[in-house]
């Protein structure tokens, strides 16, 4: 048991202590603001305050975790132990920066509450983040810093026992469009033919016809390949289904399709299944509720996992809507335009609502890589993709975190725009699955 002293107990410091010590380092701790109790204790001790209390492990505190409200922060980045840090402190501190305030700033997504320009899809863009601007987006800094705290504690209190956390790989697949040609209905199929004719795309016309006649497998039907890889490497997998009403950015199959429902149920036998809230649902709680209800009805069980379509995330509104619908786990925390760690962490953490100043029970699961990011935003060719992916996996393995990838069923077809990317997925799975 670790005893932690701070001169003022707040929702913010309780949250970050829970995240670092309980959730990540798996060590029990007690928190006190009673100086005499702290001085008299013979347990391993850590203080987070202005000046040391006794002979404990001391961390100088800045103001952030004792404030309420959201204000511009004066952040100056410097290096320590070859890693980026900020919120500098004096020499008396175990670390030369306020590790708890810096960690809170990053995982709470404090900067996303401050005024900023949204991108074309109304998202906070990677280029506006502190991590991207200071070249640490590809580093799970919060985990790295937590291990520094762990080592400092072990050096001072050898009796402290830290259970070893195990690295894991989680493959997530978004199903925005289950099939390219099948199950689209008469009107959409005719529209597809007309569109192909207007482009003089004879190959698509032939392929569509063969698929509809049952002579060829639908190009987006890559599920047997996915399940074969899953059986071979035995990793955790999660599927997110888009069940929104048809629109410009929401083009999955109608939920009335029996084959579509069978696909959802079949994949649910092998992996976890979650909702992929539609583009429009981010601003409509009623639409979100309808989509969650559709998936629940097909699965005959409660839906507790979610990832936003187009990674549309507005804090705190998006997460509040999910909480209101009893969603327990969200997997949206990542950038569309850059690979890396949006919250500078590679392990799950509870969402902290900065406007309400409280820790919620919604668990956030950050992902590090999306194939569309590499291809469309970063213009990476498939033969060069692993050069971007491997370093991220190595960073996660080094801190025994969770490496999470985001892929789509249609990008695994090894056809047209996605030739070569099926191999990238295989190589990524093999490397990420190896210990």
C-alpha cells in the first residue's frame, strides 16, 4: 500500500492518481491531506505538494490539478531522459516536471476544450495538437512517465510490489459498407450500374453482375480472410457496424437485410461487436439511440462498445451522449490525419469530463494506427507501411500497453486502390501478435 499526500484533494488529482497507480501500475494507494497522518505513517510514501513533508518521495505540484475550469496553459516543452516533458518544477522534485499535471493535461484532452479550428468533418485535427507540434505524437508519454514513477518508488521502497502488466494486441474492424454489390436493393443496384456506365467502367459492370448472379465473391466480403487470421494468431478482435440511415457519408446496408443481420450475428460468435454511430448521429442523440437499438435487437443483448464513424468526436458532448445510452467502452480516441497516440497513452482510461469536473465510468480505448490515415492522409505506399507501424508497436510493447489497430473490411480486398494492403494487415498482425 502506498500513501499519497497532497495539500488539497481534488477530482482532478484523484483521477490521475487512479489512472497511474491503480489502472496502469496496479498498486493500491490511499490519499490524504492530513500532514500528521502522513508524517506518522510507516508505509511507503509519496507527496504531491509545494514542499517536501518528510523523507518521502516528493513530487512538486503545479496549479493545474488544483484548479477548476478551462484556461489557456503556458506550456514549454523540454527534454528529460531523452523524452519530451512539460510543466517544469524545481530541483527538489523527484522528476523535474509535474508528471501528474502533464499526464492529466494529455489524457483529459484539455487542449480540445480550448478554442480551435475544426477540420472539414468538424474534428480536432492532429496538426493542432501539442503532441504533433512537438514531435511526440508517436510516443505513449503518459505510460513512459508512469514507469519513471514506478522505478523511483522501487528504488526508495524495495518492499513495494508491482504486478507486471501484459502487452496485448487488439484488432478492430469498422464495417462502413458490408458488401460492395450485394444486398443493396433494386434502386441502389440500378444506380450503381448507371454510375459505372457514366464512367465507362466496364470492369465494375462485369464484376457487379457476376457477384449478383452468385458467380463471384463480393469484393468487400473479406470476412473469411479475417477470421482465418484471427484463428491463426489468436488476438482480440472487435467489429463496429454502421447502422445509420442511408446518406452521403453513411452507405451501409439497410438493417432489414437478413443477410446483413446474419453477418452481424456470425461475426459476433467470433469477436466482440459494437456500434459505429453514423456521421449524422454525432449531433442527434435520438439518431444515436435508434442505431444502438438496431444493433441490440439483432444481437439480442445490450450494446456497450462504440466507435464514431469518421472518428467524429466533440468533447464532451459525444461522450456524454454515449454515457446516456449506457455505452461502457469507446474506441474513437485517435486521429484521422496522423498515426500515433492522440491522448499520449496506450492503455484504457476513464473519460474525465472537464466541464463537469468529474471522472466518468466511460472507458476510453485509444488506437494507434488506421490504414486510411497511412494511405489517404500520409500518402504511404503499402510497401512502406510497416516502417510506420512497427515503431508504434515497439513503443507499446516497451510499456506493456495495448496496441490497437483500425482497419476496414473493404480495404482488405487486395483490389483496385487497396492492392497490397491485405499483406500489410497480415504483416502487422504477425508483428503485433509476437511477444
